[in-house]
């Protein structure tokens, strides 16, 4: 009889990870796989020759600083949520939102810099890869900006606080992941130009 009770107790144990967090991690893994395959394809295609070498747009350096700064403001928002400081959550999220938009605008102008260097989406694959990698990352930043807006609305409704951190934790994880991803892509492009 004791053995039967142990089986029933084991079946009732809760999941160790919130289902939404689990779904976010699955999504992150799929994004990692996409970018791993693209950077692998970059290396393979570069080895084939006929590869245009060019300098990375100077705005990529500035955008890297912007995205790293946005990680600090996101972390400040997260810490503020743990301390129930609603005003600082709002301020931190608004600054993060502004930095996210600044990053996207900077990426657009970086593309214009590429264009002025005669590096186009069509033509030599080296330029195509830069556009695809930075553009695909930009699409993910857009999704993160939407997520920031959702969490900001939740904060305005007092749904984000120390006892309800799931969305803030997910947003923080996703934002930091995208920041890390950009730093990886930028360094990859710099080292493999």
C-alpha cells in the first residue's frame, strides 16, 4: 500500500518550470538553431571563394552599445519589479523601449551605409548574409518590443510585482538573449569578414 501512495504522490508533483517559461526556452532554442545554421552556411559559402570583403558599417558599433545599454535598463526594470517599485519598472521599460527603437533605426541606417559602400542584398553573398543576419535579428527585436509593450501595460495595471514576476522574468530572459545574440552576430561578422 505504501508503494501505491508513493506513485500517487509522484504523479501530483508540480512541474519545476512554468509552462510559458518552458515555451519561451523552446523558442529561444529554435532561434539559436536558426542562427547557428545561418552562421554555418556563411562559413561554408565563404570558403567557396568569390567573397566580397568590406568594412562593417560604423553604426553596427554604435548599435552594439545601444543594445548593451538596453540590457542594463531591462535589468533595472527586473530588479525594480522584485522590489515592487512600480515607477522604476515603468521608467526602465520605457527607456528599454526607446533603446529598442533606437537600435532598429540604427540598423536601418547601417543598411544605408552598406548601400553607400556598394554592398547590396542581391549580388555577392557576403553582403546578402549581413542583411539576412541583421534583418532576422531585427525582426526578433520587433517581437521583443511588442513584449515590452505588453509588460508595460501589465505594469500600468499593477499586474507586475514581486508576487507576479512570470512575465517580467520571461521578458528579461528574452531581451537579454537577443542582446547576447546581437553581440555574437556582430563579433562573428567582424571576425569573418
